C-alpha cells in the first residue's frame, strides 16, 4: 500500500486536501471519488533517504554543517504528477449545435472501429469552441487515469446533462456506446429542429409588435403635439372631436409620464421573474402557457413530443424505467407535465402501469394514452413512444404553420387600426377647419 496526497473539489466547488492509502494511483482516484469529491491533483508521498553523516577530516575536524534547510529534509516528499480536470460548475452551457456535432462525429468514429480515447483526441484537436475543447481535455485525462467515459462527463454537468450521462452509462454497460451516441445525436438534432421552428414562428410577430410600439410612440411623442398646436391656433378653442381629444390626451400622458410607464414595465417584468422563481408561481405560469388560446396547443404538443422522444430514447438505450422517468421529469421544462410524470413514477414504483396515471392528467390526449397502453401490452414501449414523438413533431410543424398564417394578418390589422385611428383623429379637425373656411368664403 502506498500513501497518496490529493487536492479535490466538492460539489460546491470548495477545495479540500488530504491523504489516502491505496494500492495504485487509479485506486486512490476511485477512493477519493467515492467520498463525493472531484480530485484535481494527486501524487504519491515518497520517503527520502536520510542524509549521510558528514565525513571527518584528518585531525578530527568536522565538515561544516550544511545551511539550515539543506540536507535536513527528512521524511516525506510529494510528487503531484497527476492532474485531473476540475469541474467547471460556474460556467455556462455549450451551444446545443456544438454538442450535437461532437456527439454525431464521435458516434461515427467509434462505429468505424476507432478507440474511444483516439476519437476524443481527434475531435478535441479540431474543436473550435474553447469551453468544449477544455472539457474534452478533462474528459480525456480522466479516462487515461482509469475512469469511465460516463464518470468523466459528470465533471461537466452544465455541458453534459443527466440525460446524456445516463445514456452513455447505459451504452457502456451494454457495449453499444456507438449506438447510444447516435441516438443521442439524433435526439438532440430533432429537439433543436423543433425549437428552431417555434423560434422562427415567433420572429415575425415580435418584429411587428416592436414596429407597432415604436411607430405609435413616435406619433404620440413627436407628431401629435404639433397637430395639437395647429388645432389650438386655427380652431380658436373650439371643441375637438372625441376621438381626436382621446389621442391628444394619450399623447400628453405619454410625454409627461414616460418614466412612470418605463418603471411600470420594469416592475411588471421583475414581478413576473420573482413570482416565476417560486414553485406555485412557476406552476401557474406553466399552466397558463398550456391554456393560452392560440399558443397553448403548440406548447402542449411540443411538451408531449419532447417527453415521448426523451423517454423512448432512454428506454431503447437500456436505461431502467424508474431512472428514465426521473430524467424525463427533470427535463420536461413544464411543471404541469413534470407533476404528471412524478405520478407515473410513483405508480410504476408500486408495480402499476403507466396508462392509468397518464389518463388522469388532461395534458395527454387519448391517442398518447392508447399508444402507451399498447406499448405496455406488447413490450414495445420505446417504439410506441418514438412513434408518438414523430406524430407530434408533424403536429408541431402544422401548428407552427397555422399559427404563423393566423398571426401575420392579425398583427397587420392591429397595426393598421392603431395607425389608422391616429390618422383619422388628426384629419377630422382638419376637415372641420376646411369646412369652416369654405363656409366663411361663401
């Protein structure tokens, strides 16, 4: 047995040091990890031979003693010759596109017969993303030190989530890592495709809304005050039409209370964020997102597609059902769906099926429940869930297209009404002025 001294980080990122006895460096690293720590440096404590006695010169004279600190270093010496990657808990996430590309390329290399370490080194050298490259260096060093691929990934939880790590672990246990990596890449690609479609559908409405707000503010702050002065000079204090007076009042309110309006908007945004951080508030917002008249259906179908594909991918990769349900619950992105999955988890844990608890949640349509029931009866749950995900991917596409087709003309109409109302309000007094001038001329 040898003694090793280590430097490690706990889950909170705090550094700790200590010594441990083990038969080898790999065993020492495993022992440190067993304590819930992430070793960053480890080296064997080596004993040094005691300094030789000073030689005596002729005549009995002794050789002068060495200066303090020289030749007196006895006992233990430390050679910290192994560097282990430190987890970067405080760093942001790598872009999904970068992670997906890495996963797809690694699956291709491993499937072609290239060893895992060699594949990681190849991708590390060509990786342009600095954070991902540093993570791959740490993963490579951990594997070289005797750790598994899935263990190495746990040091970077903001890059590789629980879904990724557990699927890799299942692939390692079943000897089908290349297949699992391919499924991971396919899953990420389809999830990103759905996300991009939803984002793309929202770009046009946001642009139109911003344009409407900008044009309205410009008219109220810049144009309307000039017309007000013209009306005051030319109408001699005569009463303005009701719609014109309403627009002028709105203009004066915006001019004199701009800071108040800005403060209200900021307060509403901050209040929403504060409420959203509470469990009840977050649940309420997620419930409202599912109940919204236009976008609720899209949110519901997207949630079902994501849930079905995630669970189907985990089950087909060999991850146990209970563990898969926990991962799906934590990655659902909606607390209403998350609570439903928790009920399913509890039922399965008690030996029941998934169909009954799913049917008790209004989020899941009868078609989904029927497919799950068929999957339980035939033992092809993963295949049924994948079919559900494919079906709802198509429905999301149709919903996005329908929503875009409905929102575009609606927003144009709203913008036309706002601008048209202001234009009509400004021209009505002008018509009165023209009419009075024409009458006076006659």
